[in-house]
């Protein structure tokens, strides 16, 4: 008979040393405009899922797509070491 056991390390893998580093948090903060624009795009697409999209839905999705592209462009053109305005101190 085979015994099924849990792997304790996998269950309790979140120790203090597993926290994100300052560099990782800074990278997330720099990518936050892209993440938020992506969330807005998904929200606009979800609204239009259960019905035939109206012209307003199409505009909302198109504007959200443009915001995602603009945020990606800004991130790509942003110098790697520069700080983000309004960020945490």
C-alpha cells in the first residue's frame, strides 16, 4: 500500500528569506502602469463577453488597448535605473 503524504517544504515554503528583494519590488513598481492598463483591458473585454459589443464597448476596448500599448512603450523607453515619480520612498 502506498502512503500519500504532503511535502512539508512545499506547504510552508514562505519563510522570511522568500520575501521579494528591493530590486524585485522596484521592478514591479516600474511595471505597474502596464499591469494596471492590462487589468483595464481585461475589464473592458469582460464587460463585452456576454452580449454583442456595442459601439461604446468597442471604444472602451480600443482605448484600453491603446493605454496598454502606451504603457508598454513608456516602459520600454524608460531608462533602467531611473526612479518612478510618485513611488514609495
